[in-house]
C-alpha cells in the first residue's frame, strides 16, 4: 500500500488478534528473564491464598505480547524495510491476567503521520481483552515507526 493509502487507515478499527493462553510456564520464563520472581507470579500456593486466587502474569509480560498479538489486517506499507517500536502513551494496567486465561488484542489506528519521506508514525490504541472478563488487562496507545526502503 502507498503512504496515502496508509494515512487513510486513521480512525479504523482492525480485526482482533487470535486468542493466546497465558500459561504458568510463560509467566515463569518471563520471571526468569526479568528477575521478577514476586510470589504473585510464580508461587501458585501462596498466590491462591490471596485475593487474586491465582498466580498472575506480569504486566510487562502482557504488554510485551503486543507484537505476537497483532491484528491480521495490519496495513503493510509497500517497500517496508523496518518497523520500530517508537513508544507508548497513556498505558494503564486495569486488571491482572490470571495464569490459564486467554487474551487477545483489539487495535484501532488513531493517526498516521508522515515524519520524513518514506517514514510513517502510526499511533494506535491497543486493548488487551481477557476472555470472560468485563475489564481489559490494559489499554495503551502504541507508536510504531514504519520505514520504507530508499
């Protein structure tokens, strides 16, 4: 797609991602990588005794899954060379994700702005839904920079 076609995506809601199960194994692996072994993430017996009733995923684990849980109809700029995470705005973790829960991400493109020739900054609202829950895990505004080949 051309840059002008990409700009026309502003205001569009895209298809939700596929569902993903947040396993205890994934939570444990994230704890190992980040050295965050707080009991609410890794000690099932102790976490069960809290108000949570279960271990929960790290907030940053759920956030890190934005790439894996991208929308199937994300617009692809022709001749894309690289895509960079540019930042986040207004991130709020609203509900913990319990081990064994299924999640998916809803995406709405808020704005597309050309920064330089061949570079487009895409701002999108990302909401992680937890299956069977009223509140989402988080809502954020994600910024990605798409760079076309020269």
